C-alpha cells in the first residue's frame, strides 16, 4: 500500500536535494561584483529614509492599494469554483457570473476614475 507513495516521496526528495544543492553552490559559482547600489536597500524605487524606532507614518495610498488587491484577489477565488462547475450550473450560473463580473468591473472603473491606480 505504501508503494503508491514512493514516486511522491522521491519527487519531494529530489526537489529538496536540488534546493539544497542550489543554495550551497550559488555563492561559489555566482558573480561577485558588489557595489554601493547593489548593497543599498531598495523600496520600489523610493529612496529609503531613516525612520525612528517606532516607525513612520505610511501614506494611505499603500492601504488603498492593498484593499484593491484583496478585492480583485477575492474575485479570482470566486471564479475558480464557477469554472469547475460551469456545466452543472447552466444558464443560471452564467447569468450570475456575468452579474458578479459586471459588479466588480464597475468597482474597477470607479477606482480607476478616482485615481486609485495612479502612482504619484
């Protein structure tokens, strides 16, 4: 009975061996051209500034972008079960999904027109 799991265990062992080999060999094989730009912190193209230990204030734009991402991520989560059960749902499922996608599209247009997708 356990012989059915041998290929899966072998695949996991092969993946772990490859990962361990890659991490071990990379420092010896990879290029070593360090300069000031490569060693500096990179924050999405924004020059990092020193913050006090308590942290600084984040612009509200970060939180709005995160909420927009969550909304559209949840939409994708609802699309997967519908795609799997599309045949069983029939026309009713198609109409419901069109209404759902239409509602999310209206939210997308609203966010787009309000400038929520623009980076200053």
